[in-house]
């Protein structure tokens, strides 16, 4: 999700609410481990039926509504109603929803022996909103136009993975030649030729860049105003760059070809630019059209949760979920005293996760973390706690390590954080860290920067602080988009945004990342990602703090609350209204 030579990075650069607006991604409430996924009684009981208007109340506009420019995880939330892709996320609660499944294609793809080629076959009966057939030439063209500079903003994987993708300029400049590494022998078959093994290509094929675009209907930068639908809904109005979207049924969408999208409402009215408090108040009150309303980007906060907790009817309308995301303390070992492993270990022992979680909004909105990978099977999570600090820290152990490191009288360090009120990299969390480390004899000076300046500094390899708050989210549920961009030494960026904060360049780690990438058995790959996370964790290059929990309210007439471990939020494609 984050711009760099191999892995996208956008999610780390924006707030959680913005990412989840796209269906979190990018990039994005829970379902496994015995908890209720939907948590909403209205979605758990009663017969779902077709008809009515679903209202979506959002803070962030659904801007850049062009499949080439969208940056989404699993095809997005609102976008996936219009854009179908070769594969998509499984629309089920919890862990089952973290799986990739076929969409336009008959399967999730067939790989050659070393996973450097992936072939897909389209289903029969696929049509656009105008009734014309969808072909693999359209899929190829849709991908190629995402390489055009004027349509930038989408996931960068194909630019890195496809043979010739690093120099391709898109169809508006190629004179009709196209990208040779996307082969279309007939209207039903498409093959992708990669420059290196990528066993998780089916996950990337969920991105909206894989949505078909008929060349004859391409209007360039204006295409977002009326993109040609391949999904159950078509765009009939797009006002103020996605601030108001009106979707109505695509009568040429055949549900027999689409096992994932239920498409119950007749109309979907997306209204954005609303204050988060207003959104939650409207959903709570549920008067008029708001009774059949949801949000795809606004969480409940601590104060709102406290109020809702006293009202059983409201509490029954709250969905809870988890997205692949980690909030952590990052070390730059190039800066003293963080070049000393014992100093990093001392800080790891000193941290008080209870106070950090309270600063993050409380246990309802954050769960303590001792691993970099989220605690979900899909990500390959392997439990470990190399520096057990308990719930409130171990200052005695921290002081012992500091003495061994030559700082028996303590030390003074600076913690860089954002001034944005996001309860992740914000002053509240920084202060909780400061207070915990003080008990271990570590004086922490706080350096608060405006969010853009904060991101620029922590991502600049030449000026990365020695100690700072950070966060990371995955484009799909796997260990790959977590560990590769952060710990692969070949992804250290010298002249752009660098996310390998420790500048770790360990040949053994790099090699293992490559070996796992060859695996098309995702369960086997998951175990390897977990083992690699555990091995890297021994070096104390970061201090995992917490994984966020998402709490979303729905209107009283909403049914069909499905929340997967892929997105962590309600799946709009499953919702019906009275």
C-alpha cells in the first residue's frame, strides 16, 4: 500500500478512516476467535430482501472513482459494487473472509511451475452495463491504462512485477503496442508474465486496476465521471469529485456469474464530506432515510462507545472488526544510542501497553501487540513475546539492561510523533510512552510534528529519527505486505519514501522473503511468514504496541452485517434495507 519499488505504501501515509473508505486497503469490524463478526442484531436475524435505498454517510469523498486510480484492498467497498476484477475477497465473516476467491475469472489463477506466469479464464455471460460482452482484451487495457501518468494513484505492484512494467508509459503513449507481458490469445484467456516469482498474485488481482475497461468507452481523466460498470451497480451521478455518488442497478449484471455480491438495494446514495460526530449521531438516531444508512469510513470513538454501552438497542447495532494493521515504536539503529541492542531491549521491556492502549482509546478500540504481524491466521501470525513486559512494563529489567549498555544512570532520548489527533501516532500515545520509560530511568523528550512533516521525516532515509511512533497496514491479508516493505534490505529507498525504518539489509531475511514468494500454497507461506516475523523480532528493531479494533454503527433498518478479517469493516455488498 505504500509507494516504493516493490510494495505499495499509501496506507501508512493516511489515516485509518480514509483507507477504510476505499474498503480497506488499503487499504482496512471482527470475526474469528469466537467473537461476533457483525455484532449487529439487525444483520444477524430477519429475512433479507431486495429493494429500497441504502444511504452511505462518509467523512471522506470517494474521489478518483476510476479503477486505474483507486487504491483499495480486495477491490474496495463502494468501488467493488461497480468494478469487478479477476479475483475478489470472500464476502464472509471473520477468517473465512480473508480468502481470495474468483470474480470475473473461473478460478483464482493457474501458475506455472515457479509462479512467474499466471493465467486466468473468464466466466461465460459477463456483460457491461450497456450489454456488451466483457473480454480479456478489456482487462488488459484496463491494466495498461493504470500505467498512464495522468491516471496515477493506484497500487504499484504491476509496475514492479510485470516484465517491462518498470518502463511502460501506458496506452496513450505506446502507439497501440500494449504491454507484451500481458498476453491475450483469445477473448476468454489472459496470461501475466512476471519478472520474479509471486505466489500471492491472486491477491493483487483483486485490485481495481484489474477491472475491465472497454477501450472505445475510455474518456481518460474524465472516465471517473461515468465508468462503465461490470458490477451490480452503475454510476448515474458523480458530484464534486466523489462527494455525492448515486448508484443504481446495472440490469445487465448477471448474479449467476457473481457469487460474492448480493446487491439487495435498488439504489445506493453515497454522501461524503460529513463530520464524523454528525455521521455517528445520524446513525444512532436513525430517523428517516438514516434508518437505512451505514458508513464505510467512520469509527466510533471512546465517548460514543461509552454512551452506546448503556443502550442495548444501540449496542446491538455496532459491528466490531479487525483490519491487518500494527501500531509500533520504530528504532533507527543508525542513530545512537539505538545502535546498542540492549538499549532497544530496555525500551521494549519498559513499555506499559496498558497506558498506551488507554491513550489509543481503550481496550474496545485497541488490542496489545507483542508481534509485528496481526493476530490472525491469514497473516501467518506466530505468537511470541521476546521482551515480556507484562501489562504495565518491567522497569527493573529495563534498568538492568541499560546498566549493561553503559547507562546505569539512565539516559535521555527523543521520541518523534505526529500532532494529528489520530490516537495512533499522536501526542496521547507519545505521552504514554514517555511516562512508562520514565519509570525505567529514561527521560523522553517529545518532538511533535505536523502530520505531513512527520511523515516526510520518518520516511527520509537520511533524516529518519532514532525513535518514533509508526504504523503499517497491509494491502491484503498475508505476511508479505507486512514484512517485505519493512524488513527487506533491497527495498531501502535512498531518494524517496523509505519504510525500512531500521535499514535492515540481512541477506538471510532477503533470501527467505524470496523463497516464501515462490509458494502458491498460502497456508505454507503463512507459517513461513510467522517464523520470519519471530526471527526478526529477536533483534528488537521495533516495539509492537497495539492492533486497532474498528467499531462501526449501522442504521436500525440495516440487515446483512458481514465483517471479514480482510477489511475489518461492514461489507456493503451484503447489506439489505427494509
